[in-house]
C-alpha cells in the first residue's frame, strides 16, 4: 500500500511538472516574438500604448503637445526617416511664422533615427542635431528651435494631413522674398535682397493665352532672370512654372531662417552685412549652396517637395563655414 501511494504521488508530481513546462514554453514563445518585433521597429516606442511593427500604421502623422506651455508639433514617421513640424502659436516671432501674412511657413524637418544609450532613439536632422528623442519606455522629449533644453511632450489628438509642402504660386514666392528682404535687412543692419526673378510682363500674359501658360511663362521668366543676373541659363535646366512654386516659396523661408540664425550673433550679423548683399534662387539638381561674389546662390529642385531645397540648418552651417 505504501508503495502504491508513493507511486501515485510521483505520477502526480510528474504530471504537474509537465503541465508547468508546457505553460512556460508557450509564454516564452510568445515573449520571444513580441519584444523582438518591438526592438526591430524603433518607431513603436512612442507615447501611449505600445504597438507591434505590423500594427502601427507607417507614415501616420501624430500630434504632440509640450506639457509646460501647450506648444504643438507634428511628427510623421516612416520606415527609415521621419518628418517634423513645429506649429506656429499666437505671437510666435519665428521667421517661419512672421514671413507670410497669409499662411504660416513652418519648416518641415527631415530626420533620421539613431540608436543611443538605454535603447532610446534620437531623431536627427541633416546636420546631426537631435530634435526629438524617444525613450525605450515611450517618453518623448523635443528640442524646440532656439532652445537648448529638451521639453517633455505628450501625444494629443488630431487628424492632421501628411507633412508635405503647401501649394504656392509665384506671387506667393515673390511676397515671401519681399518680406524676407525686409526682415533680414533689418536684422543685419544692411540691405540684403532676396531675388526670385521679375514679375510676368504683359507680353508673357499675351503668350500664355496662346500656348501652355506654365511653359511659356517659365521660359520667359528664366530668360529674364538670366539676363538680370548677367549669365547664361544652364542648358537643359527645367523650366520654372508660375503655377506651382511650392519648393521655391519654401526655399525662400529656409534661406531667410538660415541667414537669420547666423545673424542672431552680433559677430555673425557684422560678417553677413559685409560679405552678403543678395540671395538668389536657381533651379539645380541636386539642390546646393554656393557663393557668386557677394551673392548666396540657393539651388532648389521644384520636383522633390521637401527634399528639393536645403534646410535652414544646412544653410546656417554653410554660412558659418564660408563667411
């Protein structure tokens, strides 16, 4: 009898151990899938409930609010890059917010991820500056333009469209150029002209009524601009359309912001006033920056949206290294 009791207890213990082992294997298998999925996707560690790589919509625009003062920014992540826009608020004196009286011209920052300490992800611009930091546990820190310290941010609600350049025509571009001329000239204490080419003439208007408006106006505007600058238009350069100047309009604001960032320093303002008198915009592939005498030439590609113009950070760095 004692032998049978011992055998029964042994069989019960074996069954319990087998049941626990099976349960542990199931849990371990589940855990080995989900955390690996999260680690493979650096964009999933955002404020709020964690999502697997497959569950999170790629390219979604998320709205965040800084906890201390309710400033808002938009963050759109892709598979290997992100876009960031700091929205204008009431009384915002940034050039992005003051240069266009009709539509705010906030910069769309192109960011790339970098894994850093403790599993955090630092989102950096093309000059290596961290603008957003996402902690492994989901917390978000943002570095607002012009501020050295990071600010904690929390996810908010909103249905925001994708972060692309708003459509603008040549009239809007010229208005921004005039405003940039006024702002930067006052800032550095010397005249600095932002040039985008002459306004369409009556002859252009007559031609556009007989042929394709965009092509005719672009051809004449390009010839007039080349004559004004005293140089030949590069062969094969794409025509500049009067109907869509979105990249040009944004490039003007980015250039004004880059020059203004350097001029914030008194020494920088003095150097700019002595070495720079014009900012000229030219269609170039790829977009670039160069000096022609005392003129800063900003190349832009009208077909590449945000990637078709130099960022304000790139322009500021170029000026600091060239002047």
